[in-house]
């Protein structure tokens, strides 16, 4: 399950990839910037994808 956080004009997407043998959670993070002119609905659909 991904967590999406709006940060100014960009979005931070974080995903859990399981746990290490010593119990630490493995997280992958990426930043996504919507193309200029995208509507809120288009942004929502792209984030769900």
C-alpha cells in the first residue's frame, strides 16, 4: 500500500517493501511532479495508477 503526501507542487509517494531480518521496515520513496495544465481529477487518477 502506498502513501501519497502533497508537498508544495509535488507529491511524495512512499511504499513499504517488507522488513529486513533484523526487523527494520524497507521503504521506497519517489517524488512525482504533475505536468503543467493537469486538472485535479487527472492528478488523482495518475496517483492511483
